[in-house]
């Protein structure tokens, strides 16, 4: 499959060993992962953790979007270093702050929108695909990650959620 790989907005496609990209796209609220092997042929340097990575196919469809979480040095190839990169989707961005708040008599949709507004400002996370479900009498979050808060909301409502590669939250029956 033809693909394009950008790391920190730099095209690194030619640095990736052909056939080394493995994307694990799981259903609903689990984090998607990606692994690949890179050799710095372009001279742009070895990527570091927390750098953004986006993989698209030849038509521009996003196959993966997230952040590098591990960089494992493997070997040298005549002056070039080979590394294995481990990546995780945008849930890593979503979980940068902890939710500590009690919500009373609010819809699930309003609670999710508030979590994103209050605990994820400036991250580019949206709630376009959060559908209205039910009113929750009371729910308290005591310093937990937003993804854990989402799981608790889903446990109460019987719904599912995930964050897509455009950083939009999907919450649905």
C-alpha cells in the first residue's frame, strides 16, 4: 500500500522501511497503536517521543494520527541509525489533564463537551460526533484521565466512544 508519513509536519516517508508499518486499529474506546521502523536517510534526525505522526494513504485518507511514545535504537546502517517507533493515537493528547469535577442533572453530551472545553483547551479536540443520549443525575470524577471519564459515562449509558484521526470524539449507541 502506498502511504505518506509525516513526523512533526516533515515528510519522512522515504525514511520508513518498506513493509514495516503496522497499525492496530481497535474498536471503540481502546487506544489505536502503530509501529514502524525508520532509518534517517533524509538527514532530518531521529524522531523523539511526543512528536506528532500522521500516516495517510495516497488519496489523503488518514490511516493513523497520534504521537510517538517509544523510540528503540536497533542498529546502524553505514552511518545511519535504525529505530523502531511505537505510536499511540490522539487519546494521548486527550489524557494530558485530569478531570476533577462533579456533574449533576446534565446530559451525557453536555458533560462530554464540558470535559473537552475545560480539560483539553487548545488541543484541537472537537465533539462534532457526540450524540445526545441521556440525562445523568450525578457523576463525580476525582482526578482521572478524560478517557477514564468517558469510559465511566459509557458504563452508565451503555454507549461507546472513540477519538478519530481528526481529533473528533465520537460518542454513540
